């Protein structure tokens, strides 16, 4: 499983997946069930993500949000249903094949290689075609990484490691970014920097699905929200409906 996760984080998509088709459906899950051994975690998840938008999965710990990201990548024991990525059915694909459809995964544990320098971590993922973000553009987005480019992964702060984890998937050429709790445990100034980064990536046409416990971080960034409970989507709504949904969110999330 760990090896598959590394592959899914580092393999770039096939050439030809552009960033300029905003509003076109990129990802659709229909009736997705996911299992770890005999444990049935997802129970018929349905959701849709369009190019160029930010979608946030909300829910308490254990609701199935991270498993949803892993199911998209094929990193669960078994999955059924339909997962369409960029118009292709992927539910029977291996993780490395799914990654080549244009998926980049930033896991909650970050997955930084401790023995490699910051820049070596960035250079490790292969870049297929011309879609990967060049180092100079990454360093312009994350100046801290330029300053720490020769530092080992173990010597980076938590915030710098999180920046590196996000930057690394940009190097692959991925167009759909799956971000799992990227604000967790970080100082407010770093959280604000990550929020600015997401806005920049959205402006560039990237598509982003976030799992977030930090509602204050996620709320201003998302175009649409899905609320999960016990492995199911219980509510989906647009950012413009957020005010009207606060009572429901309080019931499910305590916000």
C-alpha cells in the first residue's frame, strides 16, 4: 500500500490534459463503495467535480473523507461503483494508471523523504510531457522552499514540509489535486500562505478537492461543499448557500 501511494503521488498525467476547460466535468463518483478488508467504509458515494473549481469534503473524523480520496486513487482494499476521471472509467485501473490521468495526491502524513534535501524531494517525481510546473515557478510560489532547498527533509518545519508536499505534486503535471488536511497543526501565518496558494492555483485553472477539518480555512476557498457522515454524502451545496446551511453544518460538524 505504501509503495502504491508513492506511485500515485509521483506519476504525472498523459500529455494533452489542459487547464483551460473550466466548468467541464473532471471527476464523477457514482455509487462508490470502498472496503478495507471486511470493513465497509464508503456506502454509495456520489459527487461531481468540474475543472477549475475547489470542492471541499466536510465531516467529522471517521466520516469517510480520506477514504474517498484514496478510493479515487485506488488505494483501498476494494472499491465498486463508477469513478470517471476526465471521461474515463477508472474503477478497475491500478493506482499508477489513475495517476497518469492527471491526479496529484497530498496525503495527511505528507510523505516527505527525510534523507533527501528539499530540492531533491522536488526533483524526484518524474515529469511527463510539458505539464509539470518548473522549479522557478514553484520557488516563486513558495519562497521558503528556495531558501531551504539544500536542507534535509527532517530539518524542515511542519509548514515547510507541507509546502513541499503540495509543491511536489505540482512538479508532476497533475491537473486535479487531492489535498488531505493540509492546514492541520500549522501556524496561522502558514495556513494563510496555503490559502493564498490555493487561490493562485485555482486562478491558473487547477482543480482541487480538499478534505478539511478546519472550516474557517476551507469556507472562503471552496466553490462547493459536500458533507459526509458514516461513509455517505448527506448534503451538497454551493458556496453561495453557505449562510443558509450553517444550522445543518452545526448539527453535523459542530461549527
